[in-house]
């Protein structure tokens, strides 16, 4: 059972991701980048799924900070705004970028690939 940190300012998105991924994992929640870093430091999840646009701290900045804490951490970024930011998102240390709207098959496939 993997421990997955889901970071999004919309509770509905966090809930949808849990439904998509099923009950095989333990889920941790964070509403923004600041909360994500706190949860990451305490819980050390196996995988982080993070939105880019959030209050207080962007997902890109949170990815950088998480990678400073653990360079081997696995991170999937979800965004509706990848156009023009793809290089910045990848250079921050993201392992995978998935564009919204969310598609169950792509999310499940990306999670399984990174948890191998």
C-alpha cells in the first residue's frame, strides 16, 4: 500500500483522485503548497500529486521545495495551464505532467508507473 499526498485547493478534485485510484492506497491531503510541504516533511509519502495554481504557494514552488527535502521523491503535476510552462514544471523536478480535465486512465497509469 502506497502513501499518496494529493495537493489541490479544490476538495472535489482531491476526492475524485481518491475515487480514481481506489482503496489500495493511503491518502494524505493538502490544500496548497505550504500545507503540502508540512505534510511531506512529516509523512514522507511515496508519491505526490499536485496542482499548479493554488493560493499561498504555487505548485511549482512546492515541487522545488519537496525536491530539496527529498530529491528522489516522485511527483505528478496536474494542470489546466501547461502551455508555456512545461519546461518550468519539468525543471522544478516534476516526474510527470497530466493536463486537466482529469482522465482516470491517464492518472492510474501515471501513478502505477511511478510507484514501480
